[in-house]
C-alpha cells in the first residue's frame, strides 16, 4: 500500500511540472500582450516594462526561471494588472475564501446527496423514493448560475433573510447561498448515483447471506452495502471537484465573495498572465492531489484491486 | 438406504403445509410454489429435488422470510409447532440468527468481497450471544478447522477472492453453523462447484449432521448426489410436491412418473452410453398455471383425469405421491 502511494506521488510530480511548463508556453504564445491597451504605449516605455518583467529574455530562460521560482519558493511572480502586488498575495487573499465555501459545498453535496440516495434506495417503490427521485431530477437541471439568481430572488428580495452578497470574513449568513447554489446540481447527481448503486448492491447475493444471518436490515446496509455502493460515488468525486472549481468562478462574481474566481476573471480581462497562470497551476495541483486521494481511497476500499 | 431413518413420533422441527408463494410482476402473477407441504424432524436430512424453476429456493426463502419484495406467501409454516408465516421482521431475523441458517448456491458471490472472512464470520456472534470478539474469533477458527480449512488461524483474515469456490463453500457452511442452528437449509450448495468438490461438500454435510445433530434441508436438482446423505426425499415439480418419502422407498420404488424420469436421468458409471437422458419437454410456465397435474404435458402415462383434476396426495410420511395413475392401481 505504501509502495502504491509512493508510486502514485512519483507520477504526480512530473504531471505538475508539465502543467507548469505547458501553461507558461500557452500564455507566452497567446496573441496580444498585457501592455497592448487602448492607447499604444510609447516604445521606450514598453521596452522598460518588458525588461522589468524579464520578457526580453529568450523563451527557454523565461520558462526555466518561472519553474525554478515556483519549485524553490512557490513564487508566481508579480501581477501585471494589480500594481505592486504579487500573484502570491492575491492568491493568499482570495483562495481561503473560495476554499472555505468550496469545501463546505463539497461536503454538503456528498453528505446530502449520499443520504438522499441511500434513503431512496432503501425505501424503493414507496412515496419516499418517488419524492427523492423527483427532487434530484429537478435539482440536477439547476446549475449554479441558475440557482444563484433564484436564491437571491427568494431569500434576499422576497424574504429578506440573507444578504445578497459579500463575505464579511465568512460569517454563516454570507456562506449559505454560495454553498447551496454551488452544491445543488452535484448533490443531485451524487444522490442519483448513490441510489442506483445502492439498489444494485442490495440485490447482491452477499446481501442475502447477510440477511440470512439475522442481522437487522440497517446493519446489513451499513456493514455490507455502504462500501460497495459508494465506489461509483468516489469515482464521481474527481469530476465533482473540477466542477466545483469552475463553478466557484460564477459564485465569486455573482455573490461578490472576493474569492479567487473573481481575480481570475479580472486577470483574464486584463491579460494578467502571471495571475492567470498562478490560479491555473494552483487548481491543477489541487486536482492532481485530489485524484491521488481518490485513487488511494479506491484501493483502500476494494481489496481485489491489484496495485 | 441410510443409517437412522426417523419414525415420526417426535414433533417436527419444521412443518410446511399447503404453502403458496406468488410474485406480482408487471406481466401478471407468477405462482412459484403452489400448495407444497413437507416437514423435517430434528436431526433429519430432507432432500428437496426438482428441476430449475420448480420453486425449491422460494420455498426455502419463504421459511426464513427472505422472499423478494414482490413476493407473498400463504398457507402455514410451523416452526416447533408455532406459526412463523407472517411474523414481524425482527422476530424472523431472530429466527434466522438463532435457529435456521442458510447456505446458498454460489459461494463466490455470497460472501461480501469487501470484507475479511473474519469480519463476516464474527458479525452476528458478538451481537446475539454474549461473547467478546476474541472468543468469537477463536470459535470461528475452530469452526473453520471443523470444515477442514487448513491454517485457519492465518487465513481467517483473508478476503473471499483469495479462496477457491470449494473452500468458500466450506467457509459458508462454517459460518452458518457458528450460531448452532437447529436447521440448516442448503440451497444447491454444490451446483456451482467442480464435480470432485461436490462430493466433498456432501461428505462435510454428513459429518456436520453427525457432529451437531443439525437437521438439513438439502435442495438440489441432482437426485444422484443426495442418495448417500438423505433420510427422506421430496420431489418437487412446478411448485408442487409430486412424491415424498423415505429415501430408500423413493429410490427403490418410485411411484410418480416424474420421479422415475428423474431417476433415469442420473448418469451411471456402469451404463455409460455417453448421453444424458433428459426429460423431454419443458416445465410449465409459472406465470400461467394450467389445471390438472402439472406434469401431464410431459407424462407418457397420461390419462384423461390428469388433464382435468389435480391429483390428491396419498400415502404416509414413509411414502406418498400425487398421481392419478398410481392412485388407481
Ligand atoms: N422476484 C420474483 N419475481 C417473479 N418471479 C420470481 C421471483 N423470484 C422467483 N420467481 C420465479 O419463481 C419460480 C421458482 O423459482 P425458484 O427460485 O424457487 O426455482 P428453483 O427451484 O430454486 O430453481 P433453480 O434450480 O433454478 O434454483 C421461477 O420460475 C422464478 O422465475
Ligand atoms: Mg434455486
């Protein structure tokens, strides 16, 4: 098992390096430059700027320096558009916000989704099942950019219960709507996946064996059916994670939470290449690490997997 | 045919009377068991023999209350004289845990692949008996040794995929015996196994009956396999009992044409002409029961009343049958 984990980490490191080099190359050859504004800059100022940010050096040297700074100091360099601020500073400010409501949305999606799915599967062919299926089918067609305005309409404008945006250090009234808006569709997908895999598991022979031992039904479900029926959910966690990251861009903008997504969009508009790359690489690293955890989880759950 | 045929003076352990199991399906009602009766006395081995789809498994599942959701059972199932059909789930669970154990056809899929053998064996022991985990564990190891799993102390912590089918079935049997059941229902325990392993499992069941005095309901479609172990035999066809009685009576003096056909289908080493004599035709569709004797479509001795009336079961516990022809002669 330890060997398996080490092997996976050994593969993850070059993946991340390749990611860094690739995003730098793409940005380098992207048409346009951060300094092509509405009014063209005088040539001598442009030369000065390029010298300041090291853009006058040959490409390989630029790549090497960029990678070196990240690997040794985790330094993504200065931002082009926010004067006198480094990419690291901007990330340090926005990232915790996104991470807070993002991970809460992740947990809510899994907990609520899996619970709904299990309840529906156990009470199959009763009204409870039909209700859950109805809710999840409805919720699945409600992506964050539709959920967000609906929530604001109901809870801010009609009921006046929750603030329509802002962050305020992450107090709970400011958290509620971002979390619900972001998690709804994933929660619904997880509920559906859990339901069908639980139904399938409950039809297995080994469930009949467990019941024939006289275990109470809830113990049969918890001890015997939970693990196997969560495997499809675990493979869906990777896509969920990526979906939450992209969804957070919408949430950050819609609710003005000050999260990293907002900066990312600003950076794209202003062609702030270091910031774009910083955010891209960071989310890339997170995704790689996350998939590593999922793989380990898989091997840990299923003893038949050879590694 | 076998050592100690029970005479039937004592009260039966299990007594099924006129059991009917039906399933509601989108296509209509399926009658899986159609008025079957049988009983098992303490320590007795009853073989229930019949072709695929004859309702053997559903009879067993009805006894332990494990029918599929769309199934209902009617009639009477007495356990030690008390009605258990329609008992609430928690009482049935208790019955399964303490008195009636089951072993199923496919050992490869009947153990949970995600849990260690030890986990699966120990669970349910620590729950109902006041036993510590360590005590339960050593009881499990002892039981594995009883079913001849070598090096049980080490292998108990392995996962199911690390064992062969025959070994898994031994483990299943060991697991079912841990709670010292009065009755073991073995539903085709050898069908999924190699021929060489089949006989070993039958030997093991014999050994268990001798050692613990457990009554066994042995379900199979292979009449030849059960010859050496069963005290009594019930022949099942299309959800009904065609013939039943002491094993030697059924084997040496079969009265129902279906039993004779089954006996003819047993492959013999001494007259191996290379072909199996299957019974011609198909069993009737359980979704559309016909009147009369269910075997009349395939029976070579059919007379007019076979098509019209269902034959009564005549005879005693030693030998009974349901056939118009034999009833008349
Ligand atoms: N859940 C169900 N819904 C509808 N029909 C069912 C259901 N379960 C079993 N049956 C039907 O009941 C009939 C009897 O099945 P049963 O499992 O008792 O046969 P069997 O004698 O055990 O056969 P086998 O040797 O194949 O195990 C079959 O025709 C089967 O299709
Ligand atoms: Mg069966």
